[in-house]
C-alpha cells in the first residue's frame, strides 16, 4: 500500500511544471528558446502575458512566441530585456524584437514584414494602440 502512495506522489510531482524564475534578467545572455530552471524566456508566463497584452493579433503573437527561427542571445539594456528573432530563411523580410521590463509587466514589440510593410515596422505597446514607424527593420 505504501508503494502505491509513493507512486501517486511521484507522478503528481512529475506532472507539476517547474516554477518560472522570478527575475527575468536571469535570461540575459541566453537564447530565447534556452531554458533556465526548466522554462525558456519565450515560455515564461510573464513574457507571454506581456506579449499577449501588447499584441492583439494572434497570428503575429504566434510568430513571436511559438515559431522556430533564427534568434540572437537576449540582451539587457537600460533595465529592459531585448530579444530578437526572425523567420528561418527569410530574416531580411520577416523579423521581430521584444523589449520587456525585467519584471515582465510592460512590453514593446517591433514587428516587420518587408513584403507587406515595405520600409515600415509595426510597434506594439502594452496599454496603447500599435503604430507604424518608418523603420525598415527591427532593432536587434
């Protein structure tokens, strides 16, 4: 009987997802898909919530958060994490950058698709409408 309870307890512990790191700055220097304490930057609940709050378009959010592509290591600049990515084999035409505060409460996202946006990029902001800017590419 004790063995049965032990198996149930082990199964429950294995089913629990790892706790997300409290401070997002722990991801600085890591790739967005690289895990820290079992969770990647792009899977971190606060990163996902901030991107979802800023970007109303589900298709754009999917490119930013869920699609594999080229990425650079996350940089820490003036208290914000900067994560850049692009569509595989189409980097010059389809790219994005996430700027997020270290607490994960506010984000600004640049999104660029050259074939449809030309020399402009769409910028999404937490709590504000998006805007088009005359940027041919997103900063990385």
